[in-house]
């Protein structure tokens, strides 16, 4: 296989949970491009392609190495223009940068504080030590404290998702009638939580939950085949 | 003039502050279409075109009457396809529905609580009575209480704008290198506040503030020509 997507896994190799890697994998599936996904631990990642970057996802496509989910999406769009579009035009590509900002700052940042200890718990021992030290430095307190009281913070996540809730009154996907990269951006956040944590973030009976289920069904249930925690 | 955009004004007719009307007016300017803007008071609006809707903006374009800023934008895009696109393709149009949800739920909802008493104060006496009753019912408390302590809530607005702040690291407009309807959606929110309230929401020296200034400059300073409160 000439096309390899390097991603992150927990102690068990099927626990592939990186939200950014899921964005890239869904983009590859959308383009109909075959690829081999190669899971690595946190500590192995900096050695994969240090000249390209030290975080996943990293795409190796023949001679090209591309790091970062946004760079991968735009690389795929520009390199394979005859395949289904990820953006639906230049306006969609530009708008996705705002959607990426929203997914990262308004949604993923909240989700992280709901599941960070659960993420720690699925890692191997060496990754656990690295993860605890780096994340406790970022949050300024123990992982257990960051995650504590999460039931009370679920309402805040629901409020943060109101933009999607409102949008779903008029269309089934961020891409409109069918999904585009904007959907995969946000999908990555919820798939991250689904794979790494047993804590249920969204009720599957709500419009937002049904949107997530539709994304899990895409490409013959590609993302659903990765087991939930 | 065959094309009329009905909008909302305060006691002084130049105080045209409706955020949704600004979305529609910027869309008309973007399309390069001439129009006459006709400001009305809150109490006059239901009588403009009751068969079309009871809120502004209302566009009368020859024989057609279109109510609602989103409906106006899509009407203009579909009716004048040879003019500059408002969405930059179908992906951009779909993504704008999420951006609209974000602007309304995450940004305008916060801004409303920062300026609602100031809006009241620029209205004529009859509109003031209507506005106070309807908004106090919505918020469940006096307008003065809703607005009180707004200095402390500015940081929350800045956090809500992080998605835009992040996006501006890679492009100057939501539309990419040039503005599209996604910019006008959010612009309407800040122009609403600029016209109705002396309270400064965004520092013009920040990336978000500079984006707003760029929008004020568009179309030969069209929106800037409406005086700030």
C-alpha cells in the first residue's frame, strides 16, 4: 500500500481515538482513496516523520508526506480534484476554517475536560506518564480534578452545540444534503470521545445525536467499526 | 426604484440597527444591486407586507416579496447568478447555515444581553413600550438587570469569538481572501451593536476588531456611513 495514514492508539491497537486523525481518515474515505491506517502510541509519533511534523495525523502518499488534518484535507482536494469534493467549492473551503475554529475552541475544548482522565486510562503505561504530565501542565491541575463533576457540565456542552442543533432544522449535514469536510471536522471530536470514554456526551435520540449516528453509518459504517469504549 | 429593503430604525431614521437587515443589505451590495432602504419603527413593521412576514428585513424586488435574511440571500443568489456569488458554491451555502446558527446562538445571544437597554433607549416612545414588554418577557427580568454588569461579561464574548480569532490566523474573511455571506451574517451582529449602543464590544486593534473594520470599509464604506451610537 502506497498510502499510509499514521494515527494514535491506546494500549489496545483498535483504540484509535485521535480526533484529528479521524478527520483525515473520513476525508480519505470521502475521496474514495485506499489507505492503510497505522496506529502508534504517543511516544512513537515524533519518530514517524520528524521532518514533516511531530503530531498525528501524518499522511504518506507515494513520495509526499503531509502532517496536520487541515493540510491533509486540502492536499487531497487539490491532488485528487476528480474525486468527490471535500468542500463543495472555494466558499465551502474557506467556511470550513471557521468551522474548524468552532469545533476546536467551542466543542473539543469542552469535551476534553469531560473525558481527559478516561483518555489517560486507555493508554499504555509509558504513554500514561507522558500524557498525565503534559496535560496536567496544560490544565494546571490533576486530570481527576479536570474531569470531576462532568455530569453538571454536560448542559454547557449542549449549549455549545446549539449552532449545530439550529442548522439541523434545515439540513441533515454541515455539507447540506450530504456530508463534506465540515462534518468530518466535528465528527472527529465525538468519535474521539466515543472511542476513548464510556461517558455519553450526546443523546442519540436528539438531532445532534442523530447527525452523529448518520456520520457513523457513512462508508459502510467505517467509523462505527472502531469499537466504542 | 423597483427594489426596496424594509428595515428597522430607532427614533432617528438614520439609526438603522437590525442585525438581520444588515445581513440583507450587505448581500444586496455584494451582488451590486441598487435598492432603496426604507426604515420603519417596530410597530410599523407588521403592516409592511403581512402576507410575507412580520419581521424585517423584507425585500420587495419587482413582483417578489421575500422576508427573512437567509431567504433573501438565497433568493438573490438564485435570481442573480451572474452577479458575484454570496456563497462561493454549494458547500459554502450549506456551511453558512452552521455559521448562521453560530452567529445567532453563540454571538448575538450574548451581545443582546450586553446592549438590550441601550437598544431600548434609541427607540421612539411607542416602540419603547413594545420593546420593553416583549424583551422583558423573553429574558424574564427588567432590561436594566439584563444589561447590568456587562463589563464582566465581555470576556465571555471574547471566548465565544475564539473560532473567528483562530480562523483569522489563516485568512482575512470568513469567505477566504474576500468576504462572502458568512461574513455579513456575523457582521450584522456587530453593526447592530455599533449603531444601537455606545458600549464597545471589540477592541479595533485585535484581529476580530480589524475584521470588523474591514467589513465597515466594504462597498466604499457603506456600513460605516451609518453613524455609530
